[in-house]
C-alpha cells in the first residue's frame, strides 16, 4: 500500500510527522474503502475536553497525539486540508482552524487544559499569551458538554457547506448534564452532522454513550466508543472504529433528506 501523496504545505512538516501523516491518511482511506465510502468528503470539526480531569492526559501529551492522528482524517476528508476545532470545560471556546502544514505549531499553542480562576471571570488577559491563544481561565475546569454541542451546532447552521460535517468529540466522561446534552443531540439529528464521540477513560459518559442507541430519531446521528489508553491503540484499529458509522449515516441522511443527494 503506497502512502498517500502529501500537499505542498504538508511537505514542510518535520520528517517524522510527515511520514506518520502520509501513512495515516492511507489508513483513513482504507477504513472508508471498507465501507464503500472512500470518495466521501466532509468538513471535519474537532472537539477537545479541557476539563480538570483531563489535565493528566494533556500533561502526558495524549491529547497532542490525538490531534495529530485526527489531522490525518481532515487531510483525507476535507478538500482544504483544514480542521475546525473547539475546546471546552465550563465554557466552550473556538480555536483557530488547524491547517495541516502548521500542525506542530498548532499543537504547541492550542492543545491546553482548562484552568481555574479564583476570582470569577478574569478581566485581564495574561501577557504571555500569543494573540490567537485562548485564555484557558475563561474555559474553566468543569464539564458542560451541552454548551459546546450547542455552539458547534450554531456554527454549522450559520456556515453551511455542500458536504456533510463530521464532529470528532473527545472526552474522558463524568457527564453531568444528561438531559441538556440529550436535547441538543436529538435536535441535531435533523442537521447534516454526524457526532462521533470517543471516551478517553473509564468515567461515566452518560448521554454521550447512551445516545448511540437511543430510538425515536429519524437518522442515527451519533456513534460512541471508549478506550482505556488511546496511545496504545494502533492507527488501523482507531480509524476503523472512528469511521465505522459515518459512511452508513451519510447514506441514511441522504435517504431521509437530511443531506443533499
């Protein structure tokens, strides 16, 4: 299996990252090919849990590894080779778009855990932050998944594209707002978006997990799986699980009129 050719921008990546990206893009293509969906294109949105319980995974660079591996999904699916991204804890925050050729700098600047502010919402931005960095004190440390789901939904409605949207949502669980999350995702079933949730630990995933099998939706618009140690999951297995339900959703959403044929 020959590696997928890289774009001119991607050729500027460090040699080891460039090689990993090329091989991973081919794994993504192979996973889609198994479902007869290699030609499918999509807008890819990454959502990263930045709550306090995720701090260890940020410190171990597990989340950085997740971002690098998801960049290969965007590189294959998105014709622009870009990935939009959000971080969230108590509050969601839009991150700058990830351009694949800028992957090392993007990870360094934007893959960061939430922080606690001792005196309410901070008024002064830390001087050491770069202009496009989020003040993670504004994001906080608690879990309020429904807020980021609502914000991503609003973005998709306000910025329509002619292809489906695939949301790759990573969380270590401890979901507390089940009713609100459930309501957001039920309403989202009528939108051209597939939500792929990935659990990064052994905590309670609540509605994120249960929604995968809930009835009374015109189209099943969400998938879920959890892994105890994503760093140890081979690329082939990860992409196989990550993309297993997206192609069938595309077909079902087209039949239901949720997606244009």
